[in-house]
C-alpha cells in the first residue's frame, strides 16, 4: 500500500528517537549494573528491549506503506555520569520522544492514517508510563535523599 510521504517522514522521525533510546537505555543499564544498582539496571534494560520491539513495529509499518525505514539516523544520546543524571537524561529524552509522537499522531489524524496513528498511540502510552516512573524516581531521590534511594536500588 502506497503511503503518504509526509507520514513516512513522521514515522521515520519517531523511529530515529526509538533507535537512539535503545542505545541510551542500554548503556545506562550497563552503567547501573556496573555500580551494583540491580533494580535500575533491570528497568533500563527492559525498557531498551521495549524500544527495540517498538522500533521493529514501526519499521514494519513504514515498509508496509512502501517507505524505507531509516536506520542510519540517530539522535543525541543523553548519558548521565551518576544515577541522578541518568534519571534526568532519560527524562529529557522521554519528553522529546513524547513531543515527536504527539506531532506524528496529529499528522496521521490529518491524513486519515488511523492504523499508523494507533501504532504511535500505543508507543505514546508506554512513553508516558516511563515519564511517570521517572518522575516518581526523581521525586524519591528528593524526598529520601540520594544515599537512601541508591540503597533501595541495589
């Protein structure tokens, strides 16, 4: 099925974020593992796998619309040097992804591509859950203090 070129461009824009996120979250997972923070390691690792599956879903949609998924474009990785920075960097990334998804969903709606919109909305739901989780972690660091938070993340 021949898709609208502007929709393929929007889908590729979101794909760039997903591919970037895989790398960012995977690296943060390995850093947390190295520091002994198993809970944070698992959360970031699992999310990197989710992003990989979401990217796969988006690539299939782009191919179905007779577009070409761009796997060469990667965005800026926001890499923290300690746990609070990791949380902040992930939050910055998620907010950017959310903006990209909202824009792409709006474009899909305008072009009456409801299947692509639905695909993007499912990703948006997960991104918003991740934002909620990150906000909770940042709040816990503020309320508990970094040392107590890190002890609970071991």
